């Protein structure tokens, strides 16, 4: 391969793909474009230890500068890719002259925070949490606030709530659904986390649908569908994420809440995709999925690297996830949506238990709460 392999996206998937290409003996030039000023870094600690000030910025980085030099990876930060031309095998980057011709292209563009579609939610004082820059801004603001409101009761919202309670803030979490973590777990586990946060002093409001935010004055007022009003001196919007698939759409690639790829991570001839931006078939569950997880970013990026070199095999990795809230470690193996029955092992009141999910009698997922052994056993059984 004489033309360079171009990677658009410098997150977990981008760096793992570049790393794997070199480990497989690929000697073609590798160019990796990142749209942030930072080298590839871990995102999970952003809403946990990094936000809490327990982890220094340089410890987030996945590799040191020497890694890119040693492996002849041309990493270009702060780069905005404007266009992909699949027919010409070219990418155009803002401010970098003529288009670059590629031999293979990997899209690892990740995802971004989903906006709240109500009047007033676009006020620049409100925050989302996705990047180092986001956390740095949030840190400045929370030092001055006492009554933060988090809109969204998913992973990010609850992790940030735990950190802010640790700082002594009077935290309110607004969740539009009738339970927390509605997209990822069962009512049993959701109720455990509601009690956990309530016990730590978080004001959890379920079925709290925001209809508008009044932004005049120093303190925004969040208006709910039931007519109630909540004052906040800091607002974090954490209602999920959407795939960064605009470049792919402009290039005519198939997209459906993510860049659609086959089992070899291929979106089009010589174009591949991996990580949070990708919708892919997962044979073990018999459907297509888009996953936002470190596990998938790492495993799918490695699979894409093999495919780019003609050594690919169908991608069928077992999904797993985790979340840290207070002194609780929540670990998930598999995908539980669509389960028919479940069993609980252990005592939720004691703070250590696991929930196994079954579909037509077949184990499809296990949630483990402060039960590391149950999580590892589940991963082995499901695999």
C-alpha cells in the first residue's frame, strides 16, 4: 500500500486503529486528524475523577508524544476535515492546501452531546460534557454555584451528580422518563440507583419533562411540563449523544444514526468506520447496534485495522460497559434490551448484587453492582 492510510478522528478508536496497523507490520504512511487541540485521550474519567480534580490532565492521554514519532504516525491536532471524495480517494482539510489522497480511510469521528430541543436550552451559560475543554469550563462554573441542575438521568448525569454531591452542592437531577438509566438497565437496577442518589442527598425528579428554560436574569428558571419551576445557578444538559456522521452523509455513505458498516467495519470500498460513530451488525444479538463504549471503540478499531490490511474477520465482540458513582461500581456485560425475564442474585439493600437477563431462556446480559466476580463470570459465559 503506497498511499497513506488516513484516520479521521483522534479518540480511542482512532489511536487504537493506528496502533494496531503498526503492530500488524503495516509500513504505509498513517495520517490521523483530530479536531481537538489534545492528543487522543480517555473520556470515561471526564465525568468522574477528572471532574473531581483527582486526575491530572496528562494522565488522560492514551499515548505520549514519543509513541507517534516512534511509530511514524502523523498526528495532526486541531484539524477540521471539510470533505471526503470516495471516487477520488481524497479528503480535504481546512487550511491544509490541496486534498490528500488516501489508500484506505477510517472514520472514527465519535459522537457529540445531544442538544435539548426546548426554548432557551441553547443559552451559552449551559454546559454539556464531552471533552476536556468542557470539563475545564464546568470546573470554573461549579466553583461558584450552589444549586446545580442536571437534565438527564443517564450515566453522565448521575456520575456528575455524584461528583457534585461530593463537593457539597445541592444537586437536582431531572429525568423525563419514569426511571433513571432507562435505556441501559431494568427497573430493579434503576430503583437501586435512585435510592443511592437520594441517600446521598440528590433531589431526583422523575417524569420531569423540561418544556422551556427562562434565561433572563442571573439565575435561569427551568420550566417543567407539570407547571413547576426550578431555579438553577448551573445547568448541565446530559440527555445522550448523537453520532458524528455528517462527513459520511455528505460523501454519500449509508448512515442511520451512525455510519452503517458491514461485519468487516466497511462502509464503502476502501472506507471503514469504528467506534461511537458506527452502526454495525452484531451477529450474537442478530441486529444492528450503535454502541458508545470504550470496549467497542477499542475492539472495533482493531478489527477495522485488520480489515484494511485484508486480514479481517466478522466483528462480533461482546459489549461491556461500566459506571462509577460514589463507592458503587456498576458493570454491564451484554445488551439487556428486549429481555423477557430476569433473576437477581445477592442483596440490593446490602449494595452488592447482580441481575441476569434472559430472552427466550437464553442469557443475554448481566448487570453487576459492586460484584466484580459476577461481572467477569458473565463475560466468560456470554462470550
